[in-house]
C-alpha cells in the first residue's frame, strides 16, 4: 500500500490527486507539523520535514513532482506521462517541474510571512516580491493554454497536476485576480475534475 505523508491542501495534494487519476490504492497519513521532527516514520520519507513524503514498499521519497514522475514510471504506462517520443513530452516535462520550481516554490516565502511573521513584519518586501514573481511567471501558462486545453497539449497530464496545484496556491494567497484569464479558467477546470475532488476528501485546515 502506498502511504502519503501529509494531507491536502499542502503539496501532498499533488500526490493524492495523481493516485486518484491513476486509480491506485493508497493511504493518507496526517502529519502534526508542530511535532514532525519527532515523527521517525515520516522523516524516513522526508528528512527535511517538508510534506509530502511517500512510502511505497521499501521506497521512500520526498518532493511532490518527483513522486509524480515515480508513480507514472512505476505504475504506467499512463497518459498522465507522455513517452519520450511523444511530441508533447518536452512541454510535459518542462511544465511538470515549472509548477513547483518556478511557481509554487517562491510562494513559500509569502506563506510563511502570512502565518508566522510578527504583525509588524507581515507586509514586507520579500513576501510581496514572491507574489509578484509568481504572477509574472504564471504568464508562461497563458501561451500553451491559448493553443490547447491542457498545459502540454490536448490531453491532461501530470504537468496539469503540478501547475493546477500552483494556480490554486496563488488563489489561496489572494492573487487570483492578477492572473491571466486563461490561467484562471484553467484552474477552475482542474478543480472540477473528479479525481481532484476525491483527493480533497482528505483535506485538513492549514494552521
């Protein structure tokens, strides 16, 4: 049984969403963030203490997009991951990682500032810069979405899980109205997918 450490709406959502899209059995194990450094089982999967972690038999993994690649490779072939000979493959691989490296990653600063910074430091240059960077880089999604219904072409892939999650992160942090209309419409379609809704059954409030 695949075990996912951490619950939606954290980055664990990407992994659970992928598992639902693939129809694979899994278990979600919530993490008490305040006590995560004492959770040996979780730290074996994610030594940094960041969610998600994953256990699949003897395999332990961290990093949500790496886990998506692993699931597709081990339990595929699947249309969620085009083969290297598919014309969609380069865009798929680029946007699979773009969703985290360029979009979600910088938002960690804005998220930490909003929830952890002292009141007199919540409105700071770094947090605003992170949000501005997210908005600017999200414009790279508009071009592909103007040509195709999905980020890598005509078919839904794990790249849409990656970027769809990132768009939702932006919405959570209040910058949705600054995004290109094509990106906003795309995100709405992503969260209407049955597998997304099934994944969100595991959601717990963000503390």
